[in-house]
């Protein structure tokens, strides 16, 4: 699977938007871009995923660059509950194992 | 739906002891996974299963065994526990392959002394 690069940590103020970047310059045409997050002392949870077009759901938005070599997870109004480690993961939809390959992720700290 | 449940939540083992970590899902998912997470690190895949009776190794399978006799259950067996197996263990499941979402359990924290 292609690798991703994320900043180790980011800070945000409560109720402000947060843009979490991810670089994936070696992405292949069959790779989906997935985001998971892990709240303290919990298992990871799915946030959003996309292939080429920008995506929105109730939790976040995903903006994908036109060349697909980078993407940005957008939290529109950060809350204290959004403090977590956010993982950007590439998943080949042809991968029979369906495993998730976790990197170090970005630790998001939200200040009140 | 309870989703993915794991037992126990926490366990201390002595070196050389064995134990089984339990994982059950009630979503009728075909795929199930075991990951471990060492402090400050991302998750690493230990074993996975694509259906009852079918299992395969992940990235770090040494020291572990699995079985999948039913769709719902995917236990992870530790034989001869070692301090290097001190970690948090997460079980996950998904309906299918490719881009399907994985649903994670709350984890089992294991300390080997």
C-alpha cells in the first residue's frame, strides 16, 4: 500500500474550523483515501473516505487534490470531543485482505 | 446492535502464561481482524479472517494463534506470553473487502510481567 505523511500534531481552538493535511504522493488509481480517528482510550472509528471527488458527511468533509497526491480532512467546528489522533489511510479496493495500515497519525488538541 | 465487543478489558499475565482474548460481532460481518497498538504507535495487523474457517497472517503474527469457527466470534490466543506482547489489542470487523468501513471494539489492555 502507498504511504501517507501527516503532521505529528496540530492545535485548534474550540468552535473553529480545523484542516488536517495528508500527503500521499505515490497513491495509485485504485486507492481510496480513508480517515479514521482514535479518541483517548478507545478503538479507532471511521470518519470519512473518498476516491476522487470531495466528500461530506455529518462528521467532516474530505477535500481531495485534483492530482490526488494530497487530501485534507476538514472539521467545520472543532469541539473538545474532537481531540483525538487522526489517521489518513490509503486502501486499495483490490486488496483482498482489506487490512488498514496505520501510520503515526496527527494528534489534534482542541483548546477551550 | 452491540457492534464489536471484546473481553476482558484488562489483564495482567506472567511470562509464559497463556490466554485467549475474546471478540464477538453482531453485524453479520464476513471479515474480522486483530490489531495490536503499542504505546504512541499506530495499529499493526496480527491476523485476519475472511469468513468462518478461513484465517490468514497479518504483519505481526508471531506468538499468536486464531480460529474462526463462527461468523460472530474471532478469538486470539496468546501462547507463552512475553513482555513484548504488552500492548492494547483491538478487534475489528467489516462487511466486505476493499473500501468497506472497519468497526473496532473497545480494546483489551494486556500487561505481561
